[in-house]
C-alpha cells in the first residue's frame, strides 16, 4: 500500500511539473537558463531548478532558445521584418542556420513575406514555421540555411 502511494505521488508530481514546463516558454524572462522562465525568478525553489534542468536537458521540445527568443521578441521582430533590417533578423538568421553571405537575402525574403509570416497575429510558433517555409521556398536559402525546422506547439 505504501509503495502504491509513493508511485501515485511521484506520478502526480511529474504531471504537475510537466504542466509547469509546458507553459514555461510563455511566461517571460528568457535571458538566461539559470534564471528560469517564471516571472518570479529564483524564489520558486525546487520547482525553479527542476524547470531549469528540464529546459537544459531537452532540446526536442518547442521550448528551446529559438522558441523562447521568438516569444520574448515577437513585437520587435514583427517591426524589423516590416523594415527589412535589424539585429533580431540577424539573430533569427543564425537560429535558422543561415550563413553570413545569405543573411541579406534572408532579411529581404522575410520582408517580402511579411503578410504570410504574421498572418497568425501574436503566434510565435506559426512565425517559426512560416520562417521555415520562406527558407524552403528560396533555393539559395534552402541550401545555405541548415537549421530550419517545423514545430507543432
């Protein structure tokens, strides 16, 4: 009976922590993994450190640094895509695996595809997927940018 209760408690804790991690990318501070994503910072104790371990050890989820960057900088990225220039576009080019010689082409393609990129207003996941489509639709970007991938959440 005690063994059953221990296993049940472990499962409940796992589900709870999984739920917290699932929402981690949407809560804010992405400047350092050691700070965590919760708005209340390091004061969260054990849960905070568990999240940091989960984020640090898992790159197969949508909660990676690229996704976090898109969540945090979405409005500035949208503005810079409209202008066709800016440091956030260069960062996205790096996240997308684009080499230096095609960065200007990349920024130009983003600007030309502004309406498509931001058709799902306020949705960084859709933005990331549309950036991948832009890369795949341009032969030069497709061969020079190696990090474009689709995510589902």
